């Protein structure tokens, strides 16, 4: 029986922290775990510790609404997210763990002439990058989502949509567990309940990481703490142009299958999908105040239900099962900050706002490459922190945020 239990364990029991590691990764979310996974898999770097202050996936990785897509507005963004979706397509097989990735298609609704113009622009950029994305008319929207109300008398009439067939949803906790198990099997140490409390910096390098379980020396430190990034980076003397907000979501009780595409409306500040379990998953925009308190609000529930019912009046009697909130780290241009900082051996993955889960595999792969080679991969060069000092923003305004 004990043997069976040992075989079934997701990862090895936690051991004592060593005095030093080649690489210390702060944050056991999807990005930190993906970086750990690709470090051992693609570069044979195994002397790695992932430090997580709570449990694996307790941050935004375990709270997001799991939308994956690559139909972004800029060439830099579209190319980057496209690589991530492609990695996700093979990840279940690679990790030998079913991530339940359903490429059911993604519809961004347009409710005005201006929105149709923006969608047409995005479709052009997407197609130039080889991404399947096109503008469709209300009849095609109706065919793809027959249960949705598509009529001209609605408060926000649907004039068309940006249709992105490869977009879809995935099981977020499976992604986190699969990556953690993969990293552990490759020799990476996972340390839960291990909070980073300080970073020591001298001669332009981070030399040691202080935790609630002791001090560790580190060759390279990766900060993958999403909503907490500014706090950790401050410990290293690195300032980020990021503000942290909460984003909320909720699910209804399970219903019969009604919807098999992801619906997003930036103008209505809502997005809707139906999970494998039948629950309607509803989300909205970030709250307009900065905070680290992950507490839900009644206002969110009222607003999200109002908009969802405009699109799906048949949900009128559906009961909300639960709601939750998570932290989102937003940059001024709605693009992430990736790679090197002014501290020589301290690299970051931050500024993910409401849309970073879809990027986890490509973040892990490119950060691992940066650690292994010391060179910034070309794909992430546009997202360097220094772009804010050189006026080289990568604006994803109107294509990120509520669109996820
Ligand atoms: C409600 C909601 C819906 C979302 N929907 C989508 C979506 O549909 N699609 C999408 O692509 N993105 C979505 N996002 C955004 C996405 O979840 C995040 O951008 C992404 O998960 C961030 O990367 P991560 O998984 O590594 O972060 P996290 O999971 O937040 O990982 C950071 C980890 O760092 C740990 N940490 C913090 N401080 C310390 C410390 N001092 N010491 C040690 N560990 C520390 C935290 O505990 C946490 O586990 C959504 C977010 C929310 C909140």
C-alpha cells in the first residue's frame, strides 16, 4: 500500500533547503514552474529551487478563467502568444498529464463601427503572423453561438466579431500540477510555504535570498511573482512601472451544454465560457483601485450577471456557485515585462495583468534559455524593462485587459 502511495505522489516530499542553488525561482505559479520545467528539460539545469510562499498554484494560476488565444494587436504580441498556444497544444502529451485543452474557438464581439474597425485591424496583423483570425458577421456569430442573443434591439447590438478558431480554454490546476510534476521528475526542488522575505544585493548582483526558512545563495534569481512582482523587485532595488489590481470571476451551477465557444465583449466588460463540468464561467474587468486584498465585491456580481443575462437571458434562474478574486499586475502598455533587469543575475516575468496564463509555456521556455545562455531570446526582446526608458512601448490597449 505504501509502495502504491509512493508511486502516485505528484512530486517528492519537501526536503530541507540547501545553502545554495544555481537557480532560485521565486513564485510557484504557472510561470515559475514552467521556467523550472524547461530549465531541466532543455538545458539540463537541475540545481533549481522553486520557492512558493503558500502552495503551488495558490496565486493567479489557480484563479484565472483559463482563456488561451494569440489574436493580439501588435506583431510582437501576436508572435509571442502564438508560440505559447503552440506549446500548449503539445503540452498534455509532453507532460503525460491531461490538461483538458479545448480549442473551441474565441469570439471577441464588436458592438460599434469603431469596434469593427479595430477587429479588422487585429485580423490583418494576426493573418500577417500566420494566425487564424478573421472578422465575421452576425449570422456567423449566431451559427457559432446559437444560444446567445444576437439581435439589433439589444442594449449592445452585436455588429460582428473577431473569430479566432485556435483559442479556447484549458484546465488551469492541471497545467500547474503537470508542470510541477515534470519539473520535480527532472530534479528541481519545490518548496511550498517558503516565503521570500528579502534579497541581498552587492556589486550589481543579487547574491542571496532570505526566506522564512533561512538564507540561500543563488547563482541566478528569477522573479515570477505576478501580482506581487513590485514587492519582490523592490527587495532587489529594481523599480517596476506596475500597479496591482484585483480581478474577479464566478461560476454558475452546472447546466446542460449550451455554449462551446469563448465569448468576450470589451464594451460590455464581460466574458463567458462553459466549462467541461457545465458551469458558466463569468468574468469582468479589473476593479479600478489598487490593492493586494483578494476580496470579492457585490458590485462585481451585479454587473457581471447583468451583462451575462443580456447575452444569455436563459441563465436567469441559474444560481451562482462561487466567486473569487486574484491579483493582476498591470503595465502602462498592457504588455508584459520579461527578461533582464539592472541587477545582473536577477531576471523577471511580470506585468501580466489579466492575460498571463496563456503565456506560461513560452515564458518558461524563453526565461530558461536566457538563464542557460545569458542572451535574451529575440522573441521576448520587445518586452524588456528598458522599453519604458526608451519610449518603445508595445501597446496592446483594447486587445488585452478584459479580452484576456
Ligand atoms: C480572475 C482572473 C482571471 C484571469 N483570466 C485569465 C485568462 O482567462 N487567461 C489568461 O491568460 N490569464 C488570465 N488571468 C491572468 C493570469 O492568471 C496571470 O497573469 C498569470 O497566472 C500570472 O502568472 P503566474 O501563474 O506565474 O502567477 P501566480 O500564480 O500569481 O504566481 C505567483 C506566485 O508567487 C507567489 N509569491 C508571491 N510573493 C512571494 C514571496 N514573497 N515568496 C514566495 N512566493 C511568493 C504567490 O504565492 C504565487 O503563487 C486571470 C487572472 C485572474 C485573477
